[in-house]
């Protein structure tokens, strides 16, 4: 896998528009990866991080295939600095404690519809269930509600559809319980909305998050 860090230019109208429109941001990011004729992009996850104090907006991108960010650097002022990317193949052991950050769209299916989970206690229970299936357990946790993320997209038939997804940021310490399953969780992400900036589980040694 690969990790990329992109710093958006706050003076770019396109960058600032896409910072509020995850579907359009996804469409821009995916251009850095092979198209369908070239084998496809593989799994691409991303998360928008906003530092309101420093007025910095960055995008963390995790991908199966190596990106070619010239698609952004050749387009002018979208980025404020050169993109950074590196290979990402962490060595993880059972029982290891890791700091984590996750922007997620916690949902539940009822009568065939996917609904956002609104209560904090239920959101925490949702994440704990994901951990049980994903090779980890939660040791400590804070939740940060981010409200609704809205956008619109056009389907293959050309019909417009509105998007409205509940966004919750989880941060804390997790304990790895199964390394092979946990690696798969890192690769595939957690929850729904993965093409819209949700599901990327980023990790670091405790104290370095």
C-alpha cells in the first residue's frame, strides 16, 4: 500500500469547493491511479483533515497502487505544496497498542435502507462491533460529531442524486487482536461511504498521533 499527503491550496476555488464536495474530490483524486483499461485503481481511501487554527486543509490518501500526482501538480494551484507519498506496509503484532484516527459514516440497515446512527452510545457500540470483526478492540476513545456531509452525483443514466452522509470522527487507542484480519481492515477501511472520504483507519504508535 501507499500513503499520500496532499495540502490543498486555500486560494484555489476548485480546491476549496471540493473540500466541501467529497464526490467531486474523489473524482479528482482517482485520476492519479490507473483507469479501468489499465487494470483499475484498486482500493483508494481518503480523509479530509482541516486545521481551523492554522487554516490548513490536507487530504490523506491510502491506496493499493502507487499514485501519479502529476495530475494535480500539472493543473496549477490546486495544491499549496508538492505532494508527499511513501509505501505503507506496517509490521503489526497481536497485543500491540496503536493510536488511531477514523472518520466514519456509522449506519444501520432497516427495511432495506441505510440510516445514520445518531446517538453517541450507539456510534461507540457500532465501532466496537467493527473492531470485533476487524481484528482489534478499543482501549480508549473520543468521538467528535461532524454533522452531515452533503453533495450530489450523477448516475450512469445521467440522473442527479443528492448525497447526505453522517460524519463522526473517532480517535483513541486500539489493541490489535488478530494481525491478518487487522491488515485487511487497514486495506479495506471501515463502514460505508468509502468513496466519499470515510473509512480510512490511520494508525501510529501511541504518543505520535
